[in-house]
C-alpha cells in the first residue's frame, strides 16, 4: 500500500514565495528559485560555477562587487562624493578618514599609522608613551 506524504515546500530566501518545482539553488544557506538567483546590482542571473558574494543580505556578482568596492568609502562603505581623500591605499569621505582616538578628520593635517590605524600627531605621540619598544 503506497504511503501518502505531504510535501512541505520551502520559501525562497529572496522573494519569500514557495518553491514548488524541482529547480532551486542553495546559496549561503538559503534556498532560492533559480530565477531569483541573480545579482542585485546588474540584475543578471548567476550561473553554476560563476563567482558571487553575499553582503548586507544581498547577492552580487563579483564584477559588480568590485565596482561597488571601488566606488565606496573605505570607512562607511557608502558611495563616494566629489571630495575624496586617498590614504592607506583606499578612498575615503573627508569626514570618514579620522584619527582613531579623537575622530578628528586627518586629510588636511597628516597622520601616523600604528597597527594599520591612523592617528593625529597628538594622539600618536601620546600612544608612543604607552608603547613598549624592543630592539632586535
């Protein structure tokens, strides 16, 4: 005698509707309709074997991700405007490139790096008094 089994369909991690067919994609722990598995920036479907990433709960192709990173502030990750500070091999908003201690903008005053963190001269020299320097 055949056993009847109720099928419970999973909801798509993108559009939140039920996945009722056998064609689905598993990405970052979410099951998606194959038609929902696309880059949010360029709206192109992603294919098997294609590189993609998930950031802020959205899926992007690597090409769009690289473009977005290039056009984003290294501090706040938002889109850059006209006034850009180039420092530490990155691009920043003027008000995002700041001293790690006092948060004062560093673009017009210069900066010192300690463990890849920028400091104004005042806080750099204060920090130097607390650092232990060992000769090798």
